[in-house]
């Protein structure tokens, strides 16, 4: 099969396109998927830059998100059949393979039937950001109707899905963006208030919107100073959840004073630590989102599409442009 891989970590030029063996044997709980499209995520670039930080062995085929067709099944797989159209997010950790390839073996627990209303390209763009936003809002913070929620980078991959999930939960959403184009997009997604962080004071805007109280939940998808400022945007006894590693010099005094509950969200954990129940939970999240897509209650935005031979171009675009929505590779 054709695949993109790298034999050492480093800059974009370490990515190679060539032949790789097709996985020959399904484990008892695995499914062989013929990939039709791949979603591109920041973790793909991080893995390329520093593979030693992750449980992988060289050469590495990167990629977590994929959508495709079931080609064969392990003997214990009961929920899928040959020819099913599926989507999933599975990092290539612990002797697994990533999705920048024509075929991949996937843990059946991580799979869900692809929404009929979505193309393979749209479906491939969705899993990692859906699971991340869902776990952050529903599992880490238990979002409820009527709450005020701050979502940073609302036009980005995770952010634009988080806005929609928060609105579906009945919350009021304020979000940050960097341009008028992204502000318009966030409004179309349902955001009640949009802050251009390049021209506005985010903390002041949030406090004004909430009558000086602060939001119930702040969801950080940026890190560093943005995460630090979240503590001043959240009400007493509120929630802050981040998908980034806090800085070593993070000042926690404001969070402690306000009794803020702080949570990490890393959707890679179930595969890194081989947590079977958590993997099933992620598959269930995708299945619930399949229904939301097909009921036209949820959408995924694709910024640009690339071919498999253009994987290096795609990763460079992601790192430099911070696009509105998601990037995908079509196989």
C-alpha cells in the first residue's frame, strides 16, 4: 500500500511517501479499514517533530483521524460487517499504525458508523476534534443548560465543534477569534458573543458580557497566556479545562482564590494507556455525533483538501496558517 512515513523525527522534510506493507491479520477485536480520507491534526506535527515523546517505534506512519470502508474483521468483532462505512480516531501508538495510508487496522471499540449525510472527507475531519470537545464539555465540566461558556479559538478545529456542542447543551457561548471572517463563522455556528482578541481585551469583554461575574466554564485550546487569563474570566467555583500542557511557571493563585476546578483533556489517553472502557466511550461519542450530523444539528468545516503525496504541504499549511476549520487528505 502507499503511505506517508518518517524514519526519524524532525522538520517537514523527514516525511516520505512510498510503499508500506498492508496489515495482513486482524486481531480478535480489530477491523481492517480501507482509508478514503484522513483528518490532519496538530498532534501529527508534534509526533513528527518529537517522536521520542510518544509510544511509537520507527518508522512511523502518522495520523489519528480516518474514514473508510471495512475490509475485514477480527473474530470477536460483532458491531460491524464487511462494507460498512466507518470513521474513527486512533493514534498510531503501542504498535499501532497511523492513518496516512491506504489501509489501517483499527480497534473496533474506537469505530463508529459514518454519518450518511457526510462525505468521507467530512467524516475524516471530525473524530479527534469531536471527541476532544465532547470530553472537555460533558465529561470534564458537566456542561448544563443556561451556563455561560468561554471557548477560545472558536473558528479552529476543536473550537468550532465545541461551540456547536455547547449550544446543543443549551449553554450561552462567548468565543475568541482573530479576524472578521472568523467572527462571522463563529456567529454562524451559534456563538452568542464573539471577541476579536487582536483588537479587544478578552478578560474585560468576558466580564462585561457576564455582568462582572465571569463565565461558568472556560475551555482553553491555545495554552500559555490564554490559559493563564482563563482564571480571571471564570466565576468563583467555576471550571477551566485545557487541551494543552500548562506552563511550568503558571501562576495558580487566582485559580486557588476563586476555588476554580481545573481539568486536563487529552483524548489520546485511552490508547496510550490501553483503557478499554475509555476507548468504548470514545466510540460511543462518535456514534452519538453520527446521529447529530444526520439530524443536521452538527457540522464540520473543511478548510482545504490535499492528496496523500501532499502530506508535507498539508502539515506546513496547518502549522503556518491556523486555518478556519479542518484540513484533510483524500486517498
